[in-house]
């Protein structure tokens, strides 16, 4: 799969980074579920899903060369907007078939 990211480059210029061989689905991150991640019902605690997804996101950013090295080189993160206490968080859920139709 080809994936492209539009980034803010040096001196405020816009650059597009493309990787033609990006694996889809991205499965280059995995971790072991720790015993203290299990809730009283024997399921993984829902709060820890965010940790796993966040770590997977970092792995994907690293695979796109947009990880910590990029942040250090560019002197900014991939996202330019910093959340504050007044920022709203939105969650969009879609089925795989919806995602495939949009691609």
C-alpha cells in the first residue's frame, strides 16, 4: 500500500513524504498483555487499549520515519496542535468495510 503524509518542513515549507511499501495492515508492533492489565472480569482493562494503540502508533510513525528522530530533526512533532483542557476529543468508529470504501 502507498501511504503519504503532508508535513511541515524546514522554514515552514510543506513537504509530502510517501512510502510505497508500507504494510497494510500494519502489524509490526505487538506486546504481551501483563497480568495487572486484566480486570476483575478477566478481560484486558479498557484503559490499557489506549496504551497499546499509542505504542502501535509510535511504531507506525517510526516505520514512516516520523518518529523521535524526525521530531528532533524537524524541531516539531507530526501534529502541530497541542491539546489543552478545553480541547474536545472526538472518536470516530467505522467498520473495516467502511474504511475500505473510503480508501
